[in-house]
C-alpha cells in the first residue's frame, strides 16, 4: 500500500466515522409524539402494543423494516410480524416509508430512555410517608416558621385586646367625670 492509498483509506474511515451518528432521543421524542403517539404509548397498550422493551423482542433491523411497512412483512409471511399482527386483532399499522433508519433509531432511543425512567410497577401512585415529602406538611411544634408566626399573632391580638379594654375604661372614666 503506497502513501496515496493510505490517505484515501484514512479519509474514508474519517468520513464514515463522521456520518455514523449517535441516536438522538430528543429528536425521537418529537417524531414519536407526532407519528406514533396516537396509537402507541411506551408503557401502556393503546391501539398498538406498549413499546417498552421492543428492542429486546425484535432485532433493530426487524423493527426498522416493520415501522416502514409492517404489512409488507405480514404479507411476506414474516413469523414475528404475523404474530404481532394477530395478537393485536389484525389492526393494520400504517406504513411510515418516509422515515429514515436513523429517525427510527432516534425513536427507539426515546422509547428506551422513557422506559428506563418510568416508575417501577410497585411504585404507588401516591407518595409514601418517609420516602417522599407529602405536599401538605402536617402541623407540628417543630414547624418553626409557622410556630413563630403563630405566637407573634397571639401576642399582637393580646396587645390589641388590652388596648381596647383600656380605651373602654378610659371612656367610662370620662363619662363618669361628666
Ligand atoms: C394507526 C395506529 C398506529 C400508528 C400511528 C403506529 N402504530 Fe405501531 N403498531 C400499531 C399496531 C396496531 C401494532 C400491532 C401490529 C399490527 O397490528 O400490525 C403496532 C406494532 C408496532 C411495533 C411492534 C411492537 C411489538 O411489540 O412487537 C412497533 C415496533 C411499532 N408499532 C412502532 C411504531 C412506531 C415507531 C410508530 C411511529 C413512527 C408507530 N408504530 C405508529 C399501530 C400503530
């Protein structure tokens, strides 16, 4: 290999490295919400199955070709595609031939990220005392800001009462003098 060949090979390697891109879940989220969310939720079954863990159920290449045209695969007799199709009452998933492989990878990255961040199944929908702070703090003497405000209020009311009683007796005093 002379140096010219070497340069060409090196250039090709760099060019491929630059075009190979990391999947972008942010972009995937936008695509998912615009194109898939009407039938799919990551965690729940809607018209289509829940998509969490779909990467473990099928190879990536299978998913890409299924998203582009699931019916083409069903008609070609792909066993996995037929199984999913029959399991979902033979509801036809529309083709998305305009999505690129990379866009579908972005969607998959978003699905993976969402599934990983989703609450676990045994997470109660309400907060657990001791684990999460409840929205309303129960009233206790250890709630110092509240207690101080409360005491100040009581002192102010007492002073006000004393003041009013004094005025009243002062009035009576004056009336007696008349
Ligand atoms: C009109 C409803 C609809 C839309 C929109 C839709 N799907 Fe589906 N999808 C389905 C149905 C229904 C199935 C079940 C398979 C079947 O019936 O062919 C399915 C199955 C799938 C599967 C196989 C799941 C599994 O568990 O094996 C994947 C992956 C999938 N969809 C991805 C997508 C993606 C990505 C999008 C958006 C680009 C999308 N779908 C948009 C209805 C839809």
